[in-house]
């Protein structure tokens, strides 16, 4: 009989943790809780007192102060796993959760599903061959020692990193392992987890190696599982449905997402809004329901693949040292034209080139096949363009022999925009805010592969609000930065309202701005 032991790492919102543990154990499952040692001690006591009489709840007493990207997250997980293995000897599966996760299927369905599959569910992709890491450090995560937190001690982190590179202090990856990578939201069978924990006790050299890698919670379990479980028994996927906006922030699920969530081919979802009391109540009731059937749609995996492939880009990484040392030039002006509808931006760009003769480039950071000069290979792939963004733009200024240039950028490129504003050059932004009809959003969803010819209107109705919200979130994120020299044009505004932002953005006179604003069929789909 299937019995799930949930491994919960949390650090806030004691009421939500209490509710989560109470709901998950109500169906006969159990939970081991690690509450971050650096969090409020009164919150921890509140959780302990509220759950003290529940025999299906166990706590990690020797807690760890956790930090993003550190070994401490792996250490906290290992301690919670050890507690769960001892406290719940009848548990057949162990499922990693965060405090933002909730089930989107009934316990009855989850138990039956796990029993039928008889597999371990864990994202475990080849570290070097896969494209799971989109930008930033890759091999350097492993071969250099990372002693401090990248977020809280950024300067020290990169100073240590540069020092090791300068003096050739790279270390070797253990020769008998092939490093794998994936998300930390896994579900493992008991025999698999017991073998993995035995390996941890036996191979302290592997623990020492991963302890000083960067973001080891994405590589430690993902690598070790391959050493103890045959490949055919591993399903390289997570059972937790999570989505990211195009600028890398996790998409939050609200009350109106209930129907969409329960039809996805996943068992849990992350992140559920703390304010969505109606959604949380429905999901809690669903978990305890009997005889429920679920119509699994194809859109969930497509959406998941789409948003993670695009949304993870640049999400986890600060400025690399070679970016900090590369400047576009103090006297140069970079004008960034931001627009979700690429054809609208291209029309405006053509008018800008015609009127001003300022060199311009289309979506070089989002589109592979953009006409670019030969710059020695730095322009050859999207990955290289992102990695060497400032160097690439500086070389293009040199190529055009100009101190002014216009670039087109999709709103998902917030990390690029922030980087350019951090340079000593002058950066100006003009955001074109378009209207999005339902037909346009349907066409957009079809073009990017989220839906197909046979997708039902009901499915469209469920995913269109999510797509529209993602577009709005991108624009909001840009405005929230309060960039200097930020201007906008809105489709709904009058023709005359476009003159001033164009004048300020391009430093042109009123007649030139009026000529550009008169671009024929500018906003037409």
C-alpha cells in the first residue's frame, strides 16, 4: 500500500505550514518538517505546538541556517530525509515540497499513480550535454570552490571566484561520476532513497566535493541517484507543476486557476498565492476526495517546457566579472526599443532608420537568425550573445563607427535591460505597449507551440488569462525598475501623444518625431 512521506523545507508563514501539514496527513500520509534555523524561533515553536499531537508529523531538531545556492539546503534535506526514514518506516515514497506547494490531485489518485508507475521521479539531465543551464556559470559551478552566499555576499563571492580563476585553482570532478542537474522537487521510492543515503554515508568524498559547488541542490541528488538506480527506473521529470514568467519570476497561481491546475499531468503545483484562500480550500478538499477522475490535458507539459526554457534564462545569476569590466563607453547612447509584438517594433525601427540614419539591430538577444556583422564568433549563438552582452554591443558600436545605436528587445529581457542601465553609457528605453486581442493571443499561443490544431475552446479559455497575465507582468516588471530615461507609447493613445516620447527617446526634433509616429499601420496585426 502506497504511503507518502513529504519532505518539507520552509522558513516562514507558520499558519500556512500548519495547514499544509494538517491537510497532507489527513489522508494517512506523513511529513517531516525542516524549519530554517535563521527564521523566527517563535514561528517554529508555533508550528511545533500546533502539530505536537499529530503522529504523522516529525521535526528536524538539529536545524540548519539555509541560504540560496548553498550546501545548507542539501544538508537540511538530508537531515529531513534521515528523520523521515526513521519516523515513518511504512512510507513507500518520499516527496520533496516547499511551503508554496499544494496537491492538484486527490490522495487516492496520487497513491494509485505512484504504485502503478513504480519509478523515481527526478529531473536528472546530463550537466554538460543538456541545456538546462541557459546562461551564466556552467562548469565553473563545479570546478571552483564557492565558500560564501552569492546573494548576500556578492562581492566576496565573485572576488573568490576570480582569484581561483586567475591562479589556476580549478579542481577535478570525481572521475567515477557523471554530474547531472535538475530541479530539487523530486519523488523517490524508499529503496532508492535508502541506497542513496547509504552512498552518502559511504562516499564522504562526494559530499566534500558537492559541498563547495554552487547551487548543489540542483546537482547532488540528481547525480547520486544515477549511481544507485538503473536508468530505466528513473523518469527524468518532476511531478510538481511550476511555471515562470518570461523575466524569470515564478508564476503565482490564484483562485481562477483551479480548473487548469487539476487537469495538468502533475501531482502538485508551486506556487500557490497565500491570498488565494478559495483555491487553497478547493485543493485541500480535492486531496481528501474519493472517486475523483481527472481529464489530463496536453497543455501542461508544453506550458512547463515553454516557460522554463525561456523563463529560467538569466534568472539565477548576477553580473559576471567579465561583464563588470566591459563598458559600452561613457559617451555612447544605447536606445532600447521594447515591444512584445515584434512586427510592431520592426515597423517603427524601419522608420527610425529612415528618418535618423542611426544604426539599429533587431531582436539579437531573442532571435537566432538576425543579420549581424562578423565579430569573431561572439555573435554566433544566442548563448554567446547573452554571456558577452556588453562586449557584443560595444563591438557593434565600433563596427558601425557610431556613438548611437537602437536595439529591439522583447520585454522578457529585463536582465539585459538592467545590465545596460548599470553601464557608464547613456541608456534610454521606449516601451511600446500594445493591445492584445483574444485572436492575437490564440495565434501567439499557436505560434510558440503551446497549443495545437485540436486544442479545444475550453482549454484556450483556461490558458489565455495566464498568457495575458504573463505579458502584463513583463511590462510591470520593467516599470517597477524606475529606470531613468524610460518612455512609453501606448496603442490606445492619440497620435499626438506619441510625439514627445519619440523626441525624448531619440533626441530628435518635433518634425522628425511626427514623421516616425506616422509609420503606416504601425499597430496593425
